[in-house]
C-alpha cells in the first residue's frame, strides 16, 4: 500500500501592513466597560475638549486672536456710541449652556459692569422716545399736501428711525448679546486688523460728515423763515410764542441735531459686524476649497469644518435676532425719504423758493444718501456672503 505524502505548507512572511491591520482589528474589538455616569462624563469632556481645541488652537493652521482683541479693535467706534447712549457693558449673570460651543466660561467674567453708562443709556432712550412722541404734535389740522408736510414726514421718520436704533442697541447691550459676540466669537488675527481699520475709518468719516452736516444744519435752522418752526413743536403749532425766538431755537436745535450721529454710528456698527462674518465665511470657503483635491477627494478634517461653520452660523443668528428690524427700518426709511425729497423738489416750487430752503433739501438729501450708503453696503456684503455660501454648498456636492 503506497503511503500518501503529507501536504507541504509554505510559510509566508506576514507583511508590516497586514500586521498593522490585524492589530487595529483586534484593538477595535476590545471594549472597555465603564459605569454609565463615567461614560457620560467622558463624552461631555471630549465634546468640551474638542470645542475648546477648536477655539483655542485656531482653524486650518491659522491661530485665532486672543479673547478681547476683537472688542478692543472696535474701541473708537464703541466709544463714539457710548457718547450717545448706544452701547454699554453689562455682566452676563447666567451660566452658558453646556451644548453651546460658541461661548466659553470666561465670557461672563470679562464683561465690565458699568451702572453709570447703563443709567445714561436708559435716560437717553427715554428722551428719544419722548422726543418722538413730542414731534407728533408737529402735524396739525391746517396741514395740506405739499412741500412743508413732506418735510415734516421726513424729519418724523428720522426721529422714528433713531428710536428703533436706540432700542435695538439698548436691548443688545442690556442682554449682553452684543458683548458676547465681540468677546467670544473666534476670529483670525488678520480679521481683527481689518476690523480695526474699518472701525477707525468709519469713525473718522462719520465724524467729519457730522461736523459738516451740523454746521450746515445750524446755518439753515437759524436763518430760515417761520416755516421750519415745526421742529420746536408743540411750540408754534399748538402753543403761541411771542416774537423772541432765538433762545427757543438754540434749545430746539439740540433735539434736532442729535438724531444724526445716533443713526449714522448705529449704521456703522452694523456694517462692521456684517464684515466680520463675511471675512470669516470667506476664509472658511477658502480653506475648504484647498482641502479638496483636483479629483474631488477631501483631505481635511470634515468635523472641524462643520464645527467652524456651526459656530459662525450661530453667531449670525444671534446678531440677526436683534438687528433684523433695525436694518430693514434703516434701508426703508432712507429710500422713502429720498423719494419724498426728490418729489418735493421736482413738483413744488416752494421747495426751492430761496437759497435757504434749497440748502435744507440738499442737507436732508445728503444725510439720507449717507445713511443709505451705509445700510446698502451692509446689504451688499450679506448678499455676497450668501452667494459665496451657496456656491460653497454646490461645490461641495459636486
């Protein structure tokens, strides 16, 4: 009987790649047993550590600015707003939610409580609303549709717009939402430099324009006829005043001119806030496109992009929550006023009967065009940012 030879086995040397794969497979199947509470704590700690790393380390190799640098970069503009009661600090007393990665625990301790500024802003807010109610007495039964009535409507809409802006920024300062954005939003260092230049530039431009506007406004107000006495309402409209009017005009001019710096500085801060988000969303899109290869392969950390996008989106939602009404009101008010003023100039000869009345219409047209440019520039930046975001989504889906 023939004996069958035993089968021969060939020993194949295991490659390094196979060893790593086998080791990783064994490790993935090792399950560590922890109590339920420990697992929850670990999950929370990992989530907080991930969020902390995303805020402290930077994004895609670009370090974020230190806490408070963004707020400090806006010092010239915010100081000007403090003078008119548009901004103040208030300490945030409530603890932030643990699932909100946008704010850190130092936020509630970095705000500087200023009871004097808050009291001052409260007094200014009350006076502005009282002034708006007072100006309703400028309209009388004897008014007829014409250049004078249209001018009254123009001045009244500015008083209403200032009341809306003042209420908006008082609410944002009182609730601490504005200072949270400026203190806790992680932005890159180049964004802080650009924002500082924009804040200084806008403050200088607005200050120069205010000097010119207020000088021209004073000249028109003190040299105009009695037709512009409605600014002192209810005086001259419901209460008869004797011949001496110089003292009354000096007092009335103060309430008349305060509507301009409040509106313009509020517009300026809105433009700066919009630019901050535009700059950071544009940088996010730039890094995402660099992470995509020529063949569409993604080589970056998708979770980091997702967290960054969520942080910016949540901050946009917070800003939009208190600025949505004021931005729309500003744009609509300036557009309507420009139409009203041009209609008066074209169809009513009394609007240009002398050089004083002609200058008054030039003055108001200039003020509304200035406000419209600030409001429209913010809208243009937002529109460009939305278009970039839609292109970013379409590019990521291809």
